C-alpha cells in the first residue's frame, strides 16, 4: 500500500537529509528593489546572518510556431538569505516566495517553530493577497551502513511500489544500473505529492570534494497545495501537507526499516 495510517513516530536514526518549506505568492515588486530591513529586524534574533544574491531567471520565449520567435532575457531576481548562527537553518525571501530549509531536521514541531516568527513577520509587513502554492519537500537519504543493514536488500526495506524490479528473484542489486520510481499523486482535492524513490549515489559538486561511494536509497517527497490559500490558513495548510507526508513515508518503509530507524 502507498499510504499507511500508522501513528506518527519520531525516529532517533532519521534519514531526513534536508527539509524545505516554500510558500509562493503573487509578485511583490518592492521585495526585489528595496532591501528588507524591517523584515530582517523582526527575525534577526533567530537568523542573524544576512546575504543577498542575484539569481538568473530563464529567458522568455514568445512567438513559438510563428515566423519570428523571440527569446527575451529576463532580469535577475534578488534572493535574500537569512541564516541561523550555526548555519543549519536558512530563510530565503524573493519577490515571489518565502522559504525555510534545514539540514538538521529533528521533527515537525521544531521546524514549525522556526517558521512561525518569519512567516508572521512577512505577512504583517508585506501583506500578500494569498499564497498560490504551499509546499513541503522532504529529501530522505537511507544509508544501510548507518542503519546497520549493510547486507539487507532494498526490497526488504521498502514497499513494492518503490523497489520494482529489485524484487525479482533473478535480479541482483549489483546488476541494476538504475531502478527508480517517479510518481505524481493527488492526495485530496487540493493537495498532491511528487515522489522520486530509488537507490543511487549522492554526488558532492563542490570543487575537490571527496565523493561518497555508498549507494543510498533516495526518498524525495514534494508535497504541495495549489490555489489561493488565505494567509490566515497557511499554518493549517502546512499541517495538512505534513499529515499527508507522514502517511506516504510510513507507507514506503517496512517494519525492518522502522526498527533500524528507532535504534541509535
């Protein structure tokens, strides 16, 4: 089954690598042209480090199918970065979205606490009309070495929907070059999940970085709610998405994986 109604668990040996929450809103041009000093002051206690970056945007193509198609370069987008003192929490603000991400996810409650103040300050200062897209992305990396499951095949650790050919008796894992699942699921009338799952190696693109040779199981969930979510319902929308994410995650792992995640 793709979904599980098991009670939510806090796993001491969590596979969460990065969690990102993004809320998109109708463009507010002043964010792109005026530095957010008042916003920084409201969040500076928790996010004292500041940087600004100009992000390139893809060109706009018009007139496709006609005799004279045009490619128009678009101006860069200003992306304001606010980081926690330890660098583990990052807040991004642009003219189109506000986002919080962390490489130290310990649970939804702590993540929500880190988001509460910045989101409230943003709504108070910029008064967005509504949120066009509310999203949470969970990037999970399962390491058999970390879980103490080096000799256990992936097919015993994850549901059939995500292991496919790896479950066939005449296939060995070391024979499979690529075996991934990509799903786009409707969760309810307004929510959907985009899921990528499968074994693979994680590449570090930093210059001269040492590469990790271990094959990990990647379980990447991007949950979203589209439409016009009132600002007053943003927190409720995030809770709804988190609830869906729990059902999808618990449906993906087997009891053997749960036992390993429950042990440090």
